[in-house]
C-alpha cells in the first residue's frame, strides 16, 4: 500500500520555504539580470513616464525629485539618480515575502504596473496578492472621477487664486455625491501668523501632501465656512486610466513635497496626476514657472472629450444673497427681526411668512461667527429650532425658493497671464506702452469667469516709450495689488478693501507740480477700506467708495509723504464688455498738496484670449493737468 503525503507536511512549511528559495534563487537572479538589461537597453530610466512617477525634474545635467518620504526611494541616491532607482525597484519587485502588504509590488503598484507594461514577459517576477491595496481599491469602488474647482478665497493667501481637487465617484455618487471621497493636495500647516504663513508658502517652507477625505467635509469647508462656490467637471476617463491615478495616490500616502503657493501647488500636482493616468496628455509642461488653479482648469477642460459636463454648487452665502436680492423688502425686514426674535408675530401671507422664516433660519445658519462662544452657539441653535418649528406649522406651500443664477463658468474666463501693447498720446506727444503680468486679474480686465469686484494684480510690469524725450521709462511696477469689492446687501455688511505695494512714474517736476516733460518713479504703499453697492445679483453693476491711506517714498522726495484720499469707482460688466470709471482725489501732508486722478477704460473681448481696450487717464493739481489716452491690444495666455 502506497501512502502519499503533501511535501509541506513532510518537510514542514519553514523547510519548504527554504527549499523553494534555494531552488528558485538562481532562476530569479537570472530573470532579474535579464530584466535589468532590457530596461537599460530601452532607456526606461529616462522615459518621461518614469520620471513623472518619481516626480523628478531636470537639474543641470541630471535630475532631482521633489518627493520626500520614507520608502518612496529604494536606492540610496534614488532621488537624484532615476536609473539607480529603477534597478533598485526591479530588484525589490522580485522579492515576494510571506507578508505581502510589505512587498514592494504592493507599496509601489504604479511603478510595478508600468514596468510590467514596458518589459512584458521580460519582467517575470512572482506576483504578490497585495490584500491591503486591493481592499482599499474595493472599498473606494471608484468608476468615475470629477474635477472640482473651489472659487478664490481672497482672505487666505494660499487660496486667493482658487483650489482644485478630485472627487472619487462610484454608484453611491450617482445618488448623492456628498457621500463619496475626495483627493486633495494642500500645504500642511498650523501657523496662524499671516506674515510667516506667506513667507513660508512662497519659499517652500511647508510640506505638501495628498489627503483622502469625505467629500461632504470639503463641501462644508468651502461652501459653508469659506463662502466659496464649487464647480464640478465630470471627467471622461477609462477604467485603466483611473486605476493608474489611484495606484500612484497609494504610493504617495506618506510622501511630502515642498509646497509653493505659485508653482508646486494643488493645481500643478493634479496636472501630473492626470498625465500619469493618461500618458498622452501634456499639461504640466505649460505650468513649470507658476500654476494658477483657474488656468489649469481651463487647460483640462480644453482637452477634447475629457470633460463630460459642468455642475455648479453655490455656496451657502451665495444662495442666501440670491434669496435676499429677489425677495421683497418686507420679507427681508421680517427675516431680520425673526433672526433676533423667532417668536415675532407675522401678518403677511402664508407664502411670505414661510419665506421670512426660511430666510431667518438661513441667516443664523450661514452668517454666524465661526469662533462664537458655547453660550452664543447654544442661543443661536435654540432660535434656529424655534424657526424650524414655526415653519413646520405652516405646512408645505407651493412656492419655489429663490435660487442663485450660475455665474460665468471659470473655465470660460480669460487666462491669467497678460501681455499687451498700447499706443496713444501723453499731453499731445506720442507714447507706446509694453506690459506683462504673470497673474491674475486687474480691475480693468473683463471679469467673466472671475469673482465680480475681486482683482489680484501680481508682478505687473509696464514700460513706456515717450516721443517727448525719445526714451523708455518704467511706467508701472506692481509687486502686489489686491482689491476686494464685495457688494453690500441686507445681512451682508461686507467690507471692501484695497491693498497695494507698487512703483509708478509720477508726472511731477522739482517744484512738485504736474509736468509732462518730467517724471519720477515713486514707491507707493496703499491700504484702503470702504463699501460697495450693486443693483444686480450677479454684480454686473458695482460702485464703490473707499477711504485709503498712502505712503510715498523715493529719491524725488526728501522724506516720505503720506496722504489720505478717496477711491470712487463704477464698474460695468456684460458678456464681452467691461467698463471702469474711477475718481481718486487725495491730499498729502507735506509738499505734494492735493491732487485728482481720473480714469476711464473700456475693454471689449474680441476672441477668448484677445481684447481691445481704450484707456484715458488725467492727473490734475494746482490748475495743471496731464492727459493720457491709449488704445491697446491685450493677449491673455
């Protein structure tokens, strides 16, 4: 009688593992050596896709990776030597252990999948099961991705140009997108010092990392807490493209990058992720110097067939503003009283009563102080519950709640970089201007696709050739000029403000009189505050009044001069046309006296990225005046 027993039971599992290792090691080494040879012959270490997987960028004659994190590089010099990293990864991929979650195939699945694709049967490594990675993919169950753009948040330096993230969609998302997850790349910081925050953000002082969070948390942060509208763009990506993107996200779980507000930020990192998902895309090459989120959204939506549609998710404050603007004054006055006294009697129609109660509830829910004390929070909650109770007693009424009209799509706005030329006259003498601005939007630009009344003029340079002296002058040099003109409305006593640090060529002679033949470059620091009004919910008509304080310095003055002035302006925006009228009277405390600067500009968009602008400016003081008129072509890119 022949008795057979499994080899594992005869030798024992440990002995079997040792025996198999001894038998397979020479073969595995031969396969590894062959795979390394083929990889070197195909120059895979310098393939664009491999360099993107390592986040490597050119440095002199070599490469350097921005990634920082334990386990991301297997070679000691992997961050600066892509070939050494490739060979180290190949070696690691052939090592399969009894704890598969720690196998390199499971830690770096995107790299392994790409090398499998490139080497084919030449990469004959035993496959690991990767249970943790597979469970992560199964739990997310992603079958669709949506690009999300959060509009600018001008009160936060890191978000004043907007923010982009990805929503991971599945069958649940088709029922309620709030129940899905999102992937976001952001700076990791707890600093509350604004100056330190700005300096470190500009110099890469913060680590940037990817995070996976419930989408409703991001909606609450952007829509409810920061009053930022969201634009959602469903993406037309194939299953394997989505899997490549998710595999790389898995590789970056413990990896950080130096975060720069203007370059290596949320927008740039998402472009690289798109290119890893669909290698045929070439998006990041156009954003090596700086990446404005709105510009990257326009670049993505411009790819034929990549975007399936657009969905607008209005912020809580946007919805409330639209409601207040469309309702009668009586309903709004009742709502104001109800927000303070929820038991106040109402005598209007049932429909108006319902509108007043709903508006009062929205006011308490939307416009409260996020740092309110526990006692204030409890009091506000009690008032909200009382309003809900009174509204429920009215029953269901056949009345539609006012909804905000969608603003212009950010993807349809002009690009943020600007190059322009203007020709005209300055007090009867010919002039030619040449200007360049890397970012973002100034008060004279067409605001379609941008927040009405918000402008950020950054690193703006303008040179002017003058026929009067046949010389080129520095006309403007703007380090930063930020203006937030938020229209006031009942419940929205918004403060408008203006902050600037710039240098301008002032038309003053040695006697501090206006003189067309003499000018001096002056550095100006400006801080202003006031209010803005609008007659339309979409902000197409805005007029503002600000009081500003200026400090002028420069070789022309024996000592700095300070002045107090008014900034009075009217802005009109409709489709392709943008008109600005501005008066700026100011009085200085020293020898410059009182002056009046008047401006007019009319901008007409010819095509998406080209506009024609007529400008007129007048300086006036002590019975002297200087007029400048130009007509220019502006190109956005």
